[in-house]
């Protein structure tokens, strides 16, 4: 997984509350193999009309926001079901960071495990950041190491779970985090084999 350190990219304002995981990727598209990618079905029923044509007024469809890697969303983004495919759809579309006043708890964990940074800011700061993006060139710098967002001369500090921050900075999912402690795990196993030999697993002979 690609480490997330500092990202400077277009940030698309998506001022819609309660976008849940069912909207991020409708269930009917989850029969598709992961290898085919989910980027083209991200927010399908919001981005497209009944005929499947892109709605020109939807922010992600507008020419100015093409290539956006950051979303500035409304409250309760990513709530609803636990489907990890919602994060796949965002990542496959090129989104690397979602900023919102509140985010679904399971969504946040899934995001971190797939290298996508979920950030919460006070609602007033989200609105100010969105306004600055519209007024300026649309670019925001996300500095995870410094825990700061920068847009023009404006700076926004943010908090993030330290374990999630460490995982993202190193490009680790849960398995990668565990593997980072391989030395300590091996040392424990050696000590435990001496202290509790009776508790060690026995290898069955093939005879």
C-alpha cells in the first residue's frame, strides 16, 4: 500500500449530508470482480440520470473538478453498511482523502486499511475550506506528518488516531502493522518456549 505523507491535489466540495456506503457504491455493482475496478460506479445514482448519463451539475462531473483527489463532504459521510467496496470505489476513482464534519466509524477503519485518509474538521472549518477551494485554484495540501491542511494562506490543524496516522504514514494495513512487530513477536515466542515448554504446539509425525 502506498504510504500517505503529504498530498497536494484538487479538492472537490461535495456539500451533501448523509452520503452512505449504499450511495457510494450501489449493491448491484458489487457482483463485479474487484480486479475490474469500481471507480466508474462511484456515487452512480447521484452522478448519473435514469439513462446512465452523467449529470453535468454534479460536482465530480464538472470539468473544473476532474482529477480531484480530495473530497470535502457533508456530515455523516460513509455511514450505513460496513461494505469495504465503498472505499474501493473512492480509491479507484482517485480519491485519497475525505474531509467531513463526521464520518462513519466502520468507513474510517476501512479507509485507513486501504490507504485513504479520513479526516474530520468542525463543520464551520469544512465550509470555510470549501469556500477557499472555490475562490482559489482548488488545491489543498494535506500534511499528515504535521497534521495540517493548507489552502492558500489558511491553515487548519486536525487530529487523527495515532495508530491510524502511523499506519498511513508507513503504508500499512492491519497485517503490515502486525508484521512491524515481527522482532518483538519472535523474541516473545523464544522466551515463552523456555518458560512454558508444556504450552508449545506439538508437531505431529507423518509416520
